[in-house]
């Protein structure tokens, strides 16, 4: 029997046994400075073992097919993916999200990184992109998502771009691989309301990502 402290939960024990992230603080700081300069950056974040375990958990979620076209006219966005938006609040996917938020907050507290309020990933989804020419055309995330948006790539490759406008003209590719955290700025990062247009180009093979956002409404 422990005195003065509650016994650790099984989830806490599992988190201690499995450090999901394989991430350098200095590399994370470098990536955040690049996010300030160009809008997005990729940084290695997950070991191969973590990728496989998290992907296996993510594949067990209930997916639905996203609408192929959202909006109309010049604002139309084409997309090809499945989405699971009922990510459990406990378990491996929640643990890695919380661990990444903690690491981000620790690095953002440094003097050599851009200013940003504390990160809390309260909006979590999994997206599964089939192989194809395009995953989603240039678009902006909703204004309610603040500070930073992160996609943890659990499997596959999809060419990620930040774009100066609602097209691929002048797009900047952010090179990334499975296991990377793709970090993109959102309103509130570095004292700016900037919301970059961004897109997923060619996907091969199937791409699986854990999308992490902070919804300012909750």
C-alpha cells in the first residue's frame, strides 16, 4: 500500500513503459523557427516501433469517407481520404498527443523559439489517404484552430505543401517521411493570425496520420 500518493493507473504505467516520442528538443526548436519563417516544417518524432503500434491502434477506429468536394466555385476543395473523428480520450493515441503537447510547450518556453501560448490538443482525428495523385487540394484550416496544427505521420508518404494562394502555384513542399511530425502554424503562433493554405499532393503508398489541433471554442 502506498502512502501519500495514489497507485499509478495502468495507463500511466503503460506510458512510462513506452515513451512514444523519439524527438530531439533542439530539432523541435529548429522546426518551430522554420514554421515561423515559411509556415510549416517536419521533424522526426516517432520510432518505427511507435509508428507500427500507433498505426495498428488507429486502423481499429471507425472510419467514414470524406466528401469528395467541399465548397463550390473557386473555393471548392477536392479531397480523397477516410476520417475517424472519435479518437479515444485514453490509450496510445491520446498518450502520444499529450506527450507531444508537453514537449512542444517545454520547447516553446525557451528564449530561442517563437512566442506561443500553451498548446492543448483537444481536437484529434485520424485520416487515411489511399494512393493517388492528390489527397486534398489547397485549403485553409478553420479559424477556430489556434497556435499549431500537427499531423503525426503513422504510415505512408504524402507530399505536403504550403501554398501562397488557393492553388499549387508557387507551392513550397515540406519534405517529410513516415514517423515525422508535420507542424503548421495557426492563429496565435508568433503573434500572428496567419493561416497558411496547405495541401496533400501525391500519396503512395496509403498514408495514415493522427491530426492534432487546438479548438479555441472548447
